C-alpha cells in the first residue's frame, strides 16, 4: 500500500491517493476467498488512515534518531572532561528513543491486529488463516527467487515463470516451526502465531494438513489473463534489450581491478610503547632485587610476579617486532591470498565481510560454508580461522604504507562484485 504518487510502467500513468498493490507471485498461490481476505485486510488499513499516521510516526522517529546520534557523536568527539557532561543527556536520549521505538512498534502490531479482526466481518476465519499462512510460508522463497532473477543475466525464464519454478523445486518450510518463531518488541509486524491468535484460530493441525502442498491456483489467469499476457509479451520484447545492456555493464565491471594489492603489517609505534612498558617493569624488578629490604617470602613472591610480567611484556614486544613488515593479505583478481593458507580464496566464495575494532582494526571474512580454504598454518600475521563456522578474522595493528584497513572495504566489495560479474558473463555467454 502507498499514499504517495505511483507511476505505472510502461504507460507512465500517475496514480494519486491511496494505492493497493497486488503481487502476482503471491496471487498465483491464493484462492479467490483467500485473496479477498488479504484485500479486505489492506483496505481496513486504508479505512483506518494508518498510512498517514505511520508516516507521521516515521518522521518523529527520524528526528529522535538524529538527536540521539548527534549527542553520541559529540560524546565521542569532545575531550574527556566534556565527555562526562554529554554522557547523561546521551543516556537520556537513548532511553527515550528505545522506549519510543518500542511503543511505535507496538502501535504497528496493534494496527495489524485491528485490521485482522476487521477481515472476519466479511470473510471466513479459516480462509484468512490459510492466506496468512501461505504469505508467511512463501515469503522467504519468493524473495529469494526474485533476488536470484533480477541479479542474474543468464536466466531465460520470465519473472513469474521463474518464481513458480523456483518455489516448486525448493523445500517447503514447516508450519509448526514457523509458528514457534519468537516475537520481538522491535518488530513492526507480528508473527504468524500472533496473527492467528488475533483472529482466535486454533485448529493448527487442520491448518497444517491443508498446507502440506502449496501449489499454484488458476486465480491469476482467471482474473488477470489479459493483463498478464500483455505484461509477459512486453517483457519478452524488452528482455533482449535489457540483457544486452547488462551484458555491456558486466563486461565493463569485469575489466576493472586487475592490479594486485598487498598489505603489510605495521606496529613500530606500538612495539616501541610496549618496549617502554617492558623496560619499566624490568627497572621495577631490578629495584626490588637490589633493595635493602629483608628478603622474606613476600619479597620473593613480588619479585617472581614482576619477573613474569616483565617476561610477558618482552615476549609481546618480540612477537610484534617479528610481525612488522610481514604480509597481512594480498588482493588479486583471482582471489584473496592469506599467508596462513597455501591457495587463494576466490572472491565469489566470500559471502560477506566486515571491518570492526577500536584499538585494533579487524577484518572478518564469512566464507561459503561448502568452501574449504585448505590447511591452516601458523604465520607472523595475527589471523584466526574458525573452521566450524568457516570464517576468518584478521587483526591489523597498523598497516605499512598509505593504505589503511578501513580503506580496503570498498576495494574488497569491488573485487567481489567483479568476480560475480565474471561468473554472470560466463553463464550468459554459455546460455546465449
């Protein structure tokens, strides 16, 4: 639903007022009674003026968020003394923001509850329960199918046909598992279990039996056959031009970032500071040994503790000094090269990554669960490999050269994007 102007494609007609959008991928799996209940639920929101009220709430949330962020940034950027002055108003703003946010989300869920109850005035309870269950069960698979479709150049199916094919060949989730999903106070939409409780539908075993197999219905063709045929034919005519445009874009991307970038571990300043700390403890230990104080058991324990601290500080200094100048990582078009693995990690095998840390910058790579990077071997760089979760954490004390670790975020994103573009280009060429 939307209360903003909507431009239709390809006629460029502008719709004003309240607009209700019906997704053909969902209609394809609904009966007429189920579709009617969904439309009734949406119309109840429009009749209750929920769209205008929610827009006003969103503006207030944005203002409160800006205030909290402003206080937080000032708290971080000012001196230590002034930090204490800004900390109480920051905590107060954060408290009111969290409380207000919870109340707003509760309001959203309550509007859904009222709209769900209004549906029962015009349709049967079980039909609405079936429609809600289908929407929740199909949501993840339909979204994944659409994401696959619109980001893949080589697919020759039309959108609706591809979604139907994808849903048919993907595993149907369990309704009982979906009903056990825990609700959150920060969720704008209630869970399926909550929505079924709103309408007081408790025949869950019967509902599970009716939803064993969710297959396409004839409703979409019966009601919208003319519109569907026009849209499909128009899309068929445009798909070749769209594919050629994206093909040129993929060729452009795949030719980028052919250079090799190597980052080396720094840490000279930190190593010097650690050396001073180690020297301080050595001096304290020496002073304790040469003191005229009686050499009793307390003196001996103190000397042993100080000696252990001094040895530990020296060991850390030596370990950091040894790592200075060692290769931390290398970025090549073929993949990411780490000193702890013999082979490169292809960019397309990296699902996601993040750069975090305050004292030390840490790069965490989340790899494809099926990909095996090989045998992990010790190296001078501080790299941890979690074999169970298949993710790698790289800690950088400092980086030698002008390039910093946070600057690598855009570079790594580009390398991953280029790798996927090459795969798409290869698949498109093969299909063509």
